[in-house]
C-alpha cells in the first residue's frame, strides 16, 4: 500500500517540503502524446523534472514524467491512460523521501494542492484528502474543539504520507483515529476500505497492493476547552529539540524496540559526522542535514555509515524511516 504524500508520500513530508516551487521540466512534444496519454495531458505531464525541487532534502535526480492532478477525476483519468507496467510514485510535501541522484523511472504524481478537501463530517469526525498538510489538520481540529489532534502539528507532511507510514509525534499516532479510508487503484478506480483491511504497526502500514490513499475519515473526542496554545507549546518543544528550518527529511530512523535512535547515534559519537555536504545534526542525532550542496549519494552513504556504526557499537540494527527510491547515477 502506498500513499499520496510521502511521504510519501508524505505526503512531507514532512513540513519543510518546497511549497511554491513550480515543477521544472519540459512538456512532451511527440504529437501531443507521451506513453499513450491523451491530448488533454499533452502540456501538463512534464518530462525530466528534477526531484530536488520537490523534496525537503533538496536532492534527487529527474523524474521521467511528473504530473500534478487537478482533482480525483483528473487523477483517475491519468492513471487509466498510463501503461499498466509503468511505475508510479506518489508524493505530497516531499519529506520522508530520499530520491537518488539518477532520478525516477516512470511517473511521479504530486498530490499536494489537489487532494485538499477538508470538512467536519459529524460532531466528532472529519474527512480530509490525502493532500491536506498534517499541520492544517491540527489547527482546524483545535478550532473545532476536537482532539487529541495537536500531535499532527509535529508531522511535517500530508495526511497521505501519515496514513502510509502511521506517522506520529508527541505520543500520538495517525491510525489510532482512522475510521474509514478512500483509495484509488492502479486502474483509477475508487474504493472505500475499513481499517481492519490493513496491518498497522509502529511506522508501518500494509494493505492491498497497487492502491493509494486519497482521503480518510478520522475520529476524535470533543475537547471544547482546547485552544491553539496547545499547538504552540508543542511546536516550541519541537523547535528547541529539532533542526527546524534546515534541509532534512524529518526523522531518518525508526526507534528500535527498547531504544531511541537519536540516543544510540549520539552515544556512538556520530553527532556532526559528515560525508560531503551532509551531516548528522548536532541538535538532534536522528536528523541528517543537507548544508546546501549534498548529493543524494552523500546522504545515503551517511545513512549506511550510521547503521554500520550502531550495529558495531550497540549491536542494534537501525531501520530507516525515510523511504529511499530511484536510481543511482
């Protein structure tokens, strides 16, 4: 099961993804068609778009095809016309995602700004599209007096990415609140699914293959006394402990059972460890920073170095939370 958002996507996301960047690439020009797509997509499906413009690490080679749908119907039509064997990668805000320097073979679907519907569907339930930023969910639920939803403010991505990996922050997790899911399959057909159809764990979600989350219904409790100060407090806590504003993907590794990844990395003396222009954050050891000129290869090499060092020092295997995709150059 994959997602709109992250992260991929995540949809992320996670929150420092480069919103406002127009896709850079060029439209196909072979008689208005590419890979069997109809003329309605001739100028909207771009080729060779650098993924560095669409990931929060600001690295990544070109995507063969890049498409930003207008809405669900537009997206369904696009998927139906794609060759069935063409790989598809969905992204949201571009966090929790490392795209290798060789880029993406196949099509990238960017859902941010398209799957953005958001409504209160009952006294305690909301319905949100997969392209809705998690921070917006937190803010709006507080306004509606619903919670606990403040933790979404600490997830730097979209709902699609949060659904795909059961993202969490400040003790909260996405799937604790899921009551219904809407998905799109590879043929562009829409389905409604129940949470029981998925196997959900810590930063892990497994479900029907070749489907992507496009929306979900979430349930919360009535909390009329809550206000935005709760979100401000959480964000201040995050600002003090994480390298906010620097180029990162969010947390790189999941926490192994009985351990915290950041603590293992710090006690192994890896804070500040650097390969090329990528380094382990001095502020939070589970973050890797691109200081401006890192390549995806630099970042991946640093990830592998951290994993090897922790295995040798602590005899613990670190698993990546970030999704690594694409081809080496």
